C-alpha cells in the first residue's frame, strides 16, 4: 500500500532526519525494532555432504545476523532432488572428453615405456653383451673335438656309407627329401639310449645294418657308447659289402622297434628322472637304492650329472654351457659354490665372458635365498644334460 515502506513495515514506523551541512539533501531511515525472531529453513539435496551444509549454515548466520539467544532458528531439511538425465549425461561427456587427450597420451606413454622401448633397451643390452664376448673370444670350432672323440671322428665319415645328412633336418630324422619313408625312422632322441642298450647285446652284424640306415651323426653317437670290441667288429662288418633282402631288413626293424618301445627302467631312466632334483634329494634317493642294490647305485652315479661335473668338461664345452644358460644364471649357480668348481669354470671362460660373470656375481646380494641358488644349479645341470644328448658336449665321467 501507499502507507507502507516495505511489506509489513508502515511509513510511520520509520524515523526520518534531514540534514543539510553542504546544501545537500539526505535521509536516514531506521528499521523498526519490533522484529522478535527470525526463522530460516534451508532445503538442500540429500546428496550434499554434511560438511558443506555446515559451512552454508555459518555463512547464512553471519549474513542475516541471526541471534539464537532471542529465539532465531536456522533449520536444514534434506530431500531428494530430481536430476535431469540429459544434464547428467552432458556433464559426464564434457568431463570425459575434456580429459580424453590426457588419458590417451598417458596410455601411449605407458605402452612406449613397457613395450617397444623396453624391447629396444633389452636388445641393446643383449647386443652389447654379445659384442663384448666376441671381442675377447677366439674362434671355437668343433672340428678338433669331433676328431678327438676316441680317435674315430675322421674314420667314421668314410666308413658310414648309408647315413646322409639333409641340411635343416635333425640327425635322427629318417625322412628322405622326397618324403619316402626310410628304415629305422622310429629312432629319435628320446629312445636313442634304449636302442644303444639293446645293440650292446646284439651281434655286430645287427649293429652294422642299423648304422647303415641311420644318419652319420646319430651313428657316431651310438658308436661312441659301444664297448671297444663290439665297435671294432661292427666297423669291420660295415666295411664288407653284403646283400640283404627287404624282408630281412623289415623284420629286424620291427623287432628292434618293439624292443625299444617296451624297454622300461634301467639306470639311465632313473638318472634322467632324478637329474631334475636338487643335490640333497638325489643323494637321499641314491642312498636308499645303494642299501638294496649297490651295483645299480654305482651305475646310476656314473650316468648322473652333477654340478661338480663342470670340472670334467673341456674348455670349449664350458663355453657352450655359458652360451646355453646365460650370464645371470651361471653367476647365480656359481654363487657360494666350491672354490675349485668356481675357479675351473671362470678359468675356462674367455676374458670377456669371465669379467661379465664376475661382475654379475658381485651384484648378487648375500641375502639371496638358497632356493634360488639351488634352482640355478639345477637349470645348469639340465642344460648340461640336454647338450650332452645333442652331442654338443662330452662329459668324461671317468676323469
């Protein structure tokens, strides 16, 4: 209305005062003092945390100059507010799209660090290691080794007429280049030991026939395992040209194949089995066998490969072990080993390889678990066993 200054505040409730100190007109108004109390109710969303509500209440109290002693009241009521799905989706999209370039950049960086860059650095380190070895390594060939195996390497190349080697084909792969099956193609790396065991009890003539059909590398491996007397007799038979019928060859092949497939057990089988055990477990098994059969335990010990057998390898064979297992594994295997084993291995490595193994051994902490050292030695033994089966190294157990 016209008589109200503000809604609920009439004009006559105001006090007016006019002053003209500089010929200007101003008016001072005073609000009436009849306000008894102020009551405020704040309605907020139920998703707003209590800490935020507390801050808002403090701000409102200061803004309105609330006096709770005279009865002023500030209440808060929480209630659910309707959310526009489109608005929420738009907010989410804006947030995601604004951060998307950073996310993509981070993923690319992580992929680069743990992907190509890691492979690149690993290849660089490998190349440096190889170059360092080659810089101090003289050429190592196996011509001398093959010629020194019992003094028979050069003779066998001329005597073994039937075995021809095809490039890229395993020595025990009996397939002809034309794809035609050859006799005794059942012979492979897994049953070669069984075949050698059987041939020791066969006539020299049988041995000569088998050798004529096997590749010369395989024949050489078998020949080295035979007793001297049988070896000489078999070579004499092979030097004599003899005509056999196809049926006789097939019958002999079938008989040997059946015997090889059903030949079970023996010292070699036990040695192959316990070679993967650690030294303590092997010694316990051998002690149990020795109590019942000392002869069998002796034969197993002759075949069994131990970590100390590294001292029975030639210099070039030590280097083959180093190439097979790598610097870190060999260093871990030599950690805390006997001084004579350690000195023999390091002394037969090339200067570059020896320096790398020594540096790696110095980096190995004294707190390395004994289980890891045993595992490294076990892996070294398995590498020796594999290289021996492949004919790359020769382990002289009698030395």
